[in-house]
């Protein structure tokens, strides 16, 4: 059994998600103490508990400590990952409405399911566009286009919008088994672009809001030397919400702005543009959020992979350290270049 201290590095939930993914994939048990010790409210929140239950369902794991606010967990897989139809609901774990992130649950289960030998259909209910996690549109337009470079075939669909605090959203995913025994190595050299795409959306709110957000984003990006093609939408949904989602045409960078009561539409657009331009698409580097999401497939690939990054964060450093505990992999970063080299086949 591997034993982990949740106080490692930035002490967040990514440590747990990475361990759940690799434990289910490799069939090796682990114990984690001081879960999310670096957060204001430590322990398992509903979305983390949903990750635990989701990973356990895929590999039949016996689990100790799987309850809200628990800071210690043991996870014992009982069989190899099984493909199939799965539904995971953050609300069930919260026992009330919850906007816990659906995207983070998907990221916890995709890796064992890829190696399960068959196709899987997944429905995940909770928050689809919430703070501190990739939005559905980031996954669709940044994360998964890059995953396909590894040979991953997965299809995403937004069934229902879920905003903070009510949640109630749903994403569906179909994950196809890998065509070969392992993921393909990738080399993400700089890919400069000045073309940006986007979506400005409001649900159960006046129709002028998405147009105001889109105009502000367009003005800011034009002033910075970028061209923007953006769709504006007003839809009905389970709850009120608004957001502006941007992504570079090269698929390396995303930006998100989320509305909240009393927060001006123009400010939502400014948030999204500021996040996008923090890693200028004209440089062609990978943004910090995508770095975190690419480390696992790079570590599972059949050879060394490379990417040029705008920033190597403490979050990425923590994830790299956890991966090196599970896998015989070397992860180096210097002067913006990251190399991930699986030096032996650990599967």
C-alpha cells in the first residue's frame, strides 16, 4: 500500500484525484492522511466524495473513510477497471443541491476507463461551470482536443447547465477504449495564434447580458491584437447563471468569466480576457490549467513527451511529485520546457 500525506505541496484535492485514478488503473491500494489540509475547510467535500465513489465503482474498491469531511481515506481496488454505463451525482453526496465540479469527477475516472477494454458512457451531475475547476467548455475546446493527440477518443455533451450555488447541471461523456496498449507520446511545441473563439451565455436572465459581455471581450481582445469569433446565447436552465468562455484557436489556452449577483457583465468579460491573455496565445504556450491536465497522459504514454509552458505552478509541481510516487516516470521542467519520460512500462 502506498501512503500519502495530503499536506504535500499546495495540499489540495488534485492529490486525491490523481491517487484515485492511478489506484483504479494499476490495482494498487493507497492510504491518504490529512486530505486537503491546505484548504480553509479540509477533508472531503461532496465533489471529492463523488470522485471516491466514482473511482470505487469502476474497480470495485473497498473504501474506508468515505464520508463528508473525512481527512483519512483507504482505497483498495478489487478488480481491474470495468467499462459500462455509469451515473455519478454530487448532489447525492451532499444530500442537497450542490455545484460540485462535474469536470473534476470526469478527470478522476477517464484514465482507468481508457484501459478497461471497452466503451463507457458516463453521466455526471453537479456544477458544469463553476469556480476553481475547468468548465465544460474548457474541457470541450482545450483539454480534449489535446487529449486526442494521445490517441484518446472521447465525446462530450452538455445536457444541462449547472451554476453555483444550485448546481443541477449534467455532462455526458462517451469514452472509447484505446486502439493500442498505451497512449501515444506528444510533442507540444509552441503554436502561435491570434485567433480566439468564445461563447457568451446567460440562462434564465435577460438577453442583453450575453451581448454586453461579448462586446466588452471583443473590444479588449482587438486592443490586444487578437480577433474574436464569439457566439451569444440565452437559454433556459435549472438555475440562473451567466458566463463568458474563451479559447485560443490553437487549443492551448482558455479563459473563463463567471457571473454572480451584482457583478457587472463587463467585469465578467474582463475576467475571461485577463485569464486568456495571462498566457498570450500569440506565444503558443500551454496555459497552467492545461499543464496540470496533461501530466497524467504524458506519464502514461509510450515514450517521452514535451510541452512548452507559460508557468510551472506549485499545483503542477505537486501533481508531478504524486505521479512519480505511482509510476516510474521522470518529470523535468526548465526554462518553460517540460519533459515527461516514462522510463519503464509500469502498467
